[in-house]
C-alpha cells in the first residue's frame, strides 16, 4: 500500500515544486514497473474478454460463429425473457445452496478436527486438504464411476443396506444432488485449509482467558472461535459462492446439463450456446449477466456479512 | 491491512476463476523423429473420435501406413466425441490451428458443407479419376450433396439389438429368435422383466440410452422422412417432419415401455458404455447399441477380469422395426473431411492417407478390429473379413440389415444444417416423455416446432 499513499512532505520553496512532481512521477513509473506483469495479464485475460463480451452481446452471430448484424439490445431482451435462462438461474441458485453451506459446515468441522494437537495429525491434515490437489476432471471421473448405475459402489452399498438403488445421474430429482455431492467433496479441501489457517491464527491467550472465565467448550466456540474466525468465514462464503456460480467441469462430465436441464447452471448454458450452437452473441449476453450477478451478490455478501466480521 | 489483504485475495481469486474457463491445451506438433532419408516428408495431424478397441485398430492401421512410406507421416490426435471434435474445430478455426483431416459424424454433413471449411474429396476424385464403383453406393450417396462427395466415408455402423441368451433360456424364449419389431420387443419384455416380491425391478428386460440416433434410424426403417424437401436432399430443408404418425408411434412405444415394464433408462450416456455395462453385469437382458461396439464387447467378454461379469452369452439381432416397414436403416458413423485451411501439400498428403484407409484391405481389417462395416464391396471377400464373420456371426448382423435397405430419400438420411441442435431438441422430448410422463404426441409436436424454428433460424443466418 505504501506506493500509493502520499507521505507528508516538508514545505518547500516554489522552485522545489517541479522537483516534487518529478519525484512523484518517478515513483508512479516505478510502481507501474512492478505492477506491469499483473496489469498485462489481467488486461489480456480478464479485462479485454470482459469488454469484448459486452460488445459481442450487441451483435448477432451466424451459425459458423462469424459476427453478424448489429442488433442493439435484442439479444439482451431475448435472454432476459427466456424461460431457459430463468431456469438456469434457478438451478444455479439451488446448486449454490446445496454446495456452499454444507461445504462450510463440513470444512469447519474437519478443520476443528485437524487442529487438535495429536501425534501424526499432519497425516490427517494432508488427507483432509488433499482435494485441493485434485483436478475437477479427475474428481468427476471418480464420482462418475462411484455413481455408475451398474458398477457404482454407492448403489452397491445402498443395496447391501437393503435400500433402493438410486438412479443418481439419470433421475431429474437426484441429478443436481449428485453433482452437488461431487462439488462439496471437491471444494472441501480448500475450505479446510483456509479454516485451519484461521484457527491456527487465533492466539492461545484468548482460549486461556476463556478458560479462566469458566467458559465451556460450546461457549468458547461461540464467543471466541467463531468471532475470531469471522474474516475467514466471510472469505470462504464469498469464494465458495463464486466457485459454485462458475462450476462447469463436473456438470459437463457427470450429466451434460441433463436430464431435462436439471443440472443446466448458467455457465453450462453459456457453454452450450457458445460451443454447441456457436451463438457467441447470446452466450456473451449470458456471460455478462453472470458477471453482473456474481458482482452484485459478492457486493451484498460483503456489505451485509462484513458488519458481523471482527477484524483483529 | 489484514482487511485490505482479504479483499485483494477475494478479488484475485474471483478474477482468476473467471479466466479459468477457456483453458485449451495447445496442439502439439509432433516432434517425434520420423527419419527422412530422401525426399520431403509431409507431416499431418488427424483429429479422430475413436475410443476403446476402435482406437487401437485405427492406431495399428496408421502405424502401418507411416511405416510403409516416408512421404506422409500421420499423427493421430484423439479429441473425444464427435461433438467435441466439431466444437474444437469451430473454436480453432479463427487461429488456423486445425488438422489436415478430421473425423466427423454423418449428421454434421450439411453444416460442414455450409461452413466453407472443406476441400471436397470430389476434387481429388475427379482429378485422378479415382474409381468409386467398388464403394457401397448408399454410403457414397449419404455424403454427396449437390452432386459432390464432400467427405470420404470411413466408418459406417448401424444400431443393432444386443441381448443375453442365458436370460432368454431362463424364461423359456428361443435364444436364437430376437424380437423383430418394436411390438414384439414389448411382448418379450413382459416375459423377461423380473420383479422382487415388493414389485421392484430385479432385472430389467432392456436398457435404453436416450439417443436421438435411434429415432432417426427407426423413422428411416419405417420409410419416413426426418425433414421436408426429401430429407433436405431435393432442396434445403425448411421444416422438421419427424412428428408424423410413425414418429408418434415410436414415442408412444418408448413411453409405454418405460411405463409397463420399467425399462432401464441409461440417460444421455456420454461415455457410450452404460447400456452395455448393464448387460455385462446382468442388470438387463437386452439393449440397442451401435455395431461399432462389437469388437470391444467380444474382447471384454473373452477376457474378463477388469469387471466382474455376469453369466453372459452374447446374442445379436437387427434393430427391431415395424411389421409394415417400407424403408431400411440409415448410414451411421462418420467420414473423413479434408480442411482447406491447411496448405495444399498437407491436403494432398491427407488424400493419400485417406485412400489408404478406404482400401479394401484396410477396410477389412478395420471391420474385424471395430465392428464398423466395410464401405468397399470387395473387402468382404478378404480373409480378415471372412475370418471375423466365421468366428463371430454377430459382425454380419449390421451388414445384412444395411444391405437389405432400399435407396430412398428416407434411407439416404437427412441433411440438416443445425442437426446437432435438432438432436438436442429430440433428446429432450424423449426425456420429457419417459421421465415426466408428458404426452408423447405433444412432446414430439413441440419438439418439431422448435426444430423447425431452429432450421429456419439457421437458414436465415447463413443467408439461404
């Protein structure tokens, strides 16, 4: 932050002003040199595509993906009024609700377990956080096998327990749940690591004074751990929501958006428009919609949740 | 400070994630040493979509080709399904990073013709008077648009009925008499379905994937058109035609089959193996699937160990149709397309390789090593084909079914620009019928209206 704050400078005679301007300019140039790698990367891979998406939304696309006529806001109107888009939106919301809160609860639980000081605990810490190192494709293939209707282990165990087999990926009532299960598992590692780091940064003296005050386990958790963990909770909530909104790989591999669009989230719908129909215009409109939605939601989360965050 | 860091971290992650979407691995240009003694070696890449045993066979044939001469060296690149292949092609078009040859399926024909990305193989054929008289005429017809052969057919398959003879015997059915019509199939199902005491399904009579291909095939078998204007072959198609009485009959049949005997729904089956697996583990007795899976299936059945197989004795039969069928099965499978974005010498090299692949000898080996049947008439008399037919009579089922079919507009297959999209629509209509109990006729009519809209939209946007 030091680069951008202007430190109070000693009062100088007028002649010194030019020198001061030059010094500031030099400092700016210096800062830019250090910032340039990220500015260039962000510019090329984030900001340019963003601007281009907005631009593409104003143009029709021919079936071969070539840019067609300028249609102003027509495509925005089509997308916003289309039932499919609203359905995708609804599925996205459901998917987020199915994945984020359980992910937080489980991640926090695992982190609490891994935070015990026991011999060999690092093995568990590694195991709990291992999904961070698992790619979406690998995880999805694994779950695809586990959920396989003929040779899947999960159905095998259900059957052994005298429970009815479940058609996980081909039943519209179960498919979203199955994809959510995969996603929770996949994102659990990240949540666990972040929570563990958060737990470990809570100073021991706070627990000590809680103990002296006679607080039990639950009271300690509620009045010491949770408040101290609130910045981490905010982080995990916001990032988890963004992750959920941008999930694609597991849906593509497990269900391809089906059955009956039961798992067609917005990102999947964007992919279908862009890479199955080659309708980049409509896809761009949906992408802009997703961007605004995520931006708005993140803003809301930070605005309302941050009030409860306790920064040390 | 901590707070600022937090926001920065969130922002970075959010932006970083947003950028993760378009990760495409670069095309590797083969640096493998191909010894070039004299003359010039042209290296070309071939994007294909062959998996399992078929991939091995294609690799073997290509290795043979590469070893046989030094002028052309072909590098195979597996790109997933046909749809994946197509998506990658359109996405790579702008950068020019396309292969010399791409294997794409039957239904993309009209789209590829419209795309302007092809050098029609007709150009090479005309130039050297390449003889087509030994080719299956219907296969050539399929890929001929406006009098020009655009892609060279390579792998042709048909859907057939696969079943487990052990189960047939158990319920007293003749294991050598598979059902011939959809109606018969339903009757067989009444006998083959096994329920437990609470009425739950112990064993399904049939496992079916929600594949729009079967609808297309069944309509052709019946002798009906899929789209208007002679299936798009007399003039560009402008309307869907698949919702006639026969289309409705097929939808109703599927709906009733799910309803009455709980046929096992294998969904969209992206890996293409679920319905076969259900037979393999004894969960179901019959399935309908592509003949191109035959080599993989007989290999798995003969060398178990990777999965625990139930007691399976493989039976095969033609695709069940209708008592009053007037048509026959469609050309299924894919062709090889030469892309005009590559330099001329690469296109020439591609043509050489293609000629090799469709040679009777290679076609016979391809047949035996996959289940796709030869497109060369003389290939059937070669030892490779004779041997496999003698050992596994199953291989002959799809061939006979295909050869029986007359050549009409219905059996020549539909030409539809947005075919991939139309398939999606039909697929969804099947799902509505079998999963939500929506009236089959209504689901089909709505699908046809949507498909027509899609076709007209496509025609308008490409300016036809």
